[in-house]
């Protein structure tokens, strides 16, 4: 199986194979010239997702527990979670990377250095399944999902919004009495769609 992602200009393509127990390779291609610009093997790690941060110059890839960030094809700037990574988003201004994982955390990383911007955002005992930036890159939305061991009755399913640079949760009540399948900001950033 392969993951294929274009950059936002449509000039470059990132391709990764995702095979268990094999060396997996990430390649960056120039679409017009049909030539490979760079490639790198990622040892013993299944690649689940990859995204361009800014043109062909920087890409981020998600393996089971690591987020790899690098110039061109990811070098090893591992940004770690303690359990499987479920989601990855790049902020609209390309300055931040947000990740969500089974370890009950969402994390916001500096896209240039790979270092955390704030302490992990925690949904206690809940796996965070989705993160989304606001169009202005100022806020991060998190959505959690129940695990098999969690009781579903009498549970409010919450979507939360956080300030990206401080980690402060906004005092919004966005709850449902059933599991929320998806959550995002509207294109204007004034509304949250669940």
C-alpha cells in the first residue's frame, strides 16, 4: 500500500510505502519533470501519514509512535507520543504541526524545529482522534473517541478548542450525547462543525 500526497502548489508529490516488517521509503517527486528529488528509508516503521509543511523543502511523516520532520525527506527529528498517533495536521500558516494519539494527548510542535510549543493537551482517559487548526492558526480543535473499555452510557462527548500558543482551553460547551465522528472549523473560522 502507498500514501501519495501532493504539496499545496501541485508541483511536488510525496510517496511512501507502508509495509509491515520492511524498510519503508519516502520519496519526493517533481511532477512536471517526473524526477525524484530525494528519498529516505525509514527502518522498521510503518508510515501512516505524511504531509508537506512548505513546498518540497520540509515534510512530516507519522509512524506508529513518532512524527518525523525534516528538510526534504524527513531526517530524524522524532516528535514522540506514548501510543499510536491517530491524526496529524499542519497549521494554515505552516508554522505548527498538531498531532493526536491514543495516549490521551494532542501536541503542538514548531514546524521549523520539531520542538513542542506548549505542554501536551490532555483529554483524561480519552484517545484524541482528531485535531484541526482554525483558519487563522490561532486555535486548535480536539475531538476524542471512546475506547472499547469505556462505558458509553451517561457520557457527554466533548469537542474542545485551545489557544495554540498558550494551551489554554476556551470556555466553550460543545457536547453531544453520542460519539462525535468529525469536527472542524468553518472556512471563515467563526463556527465549529460537528
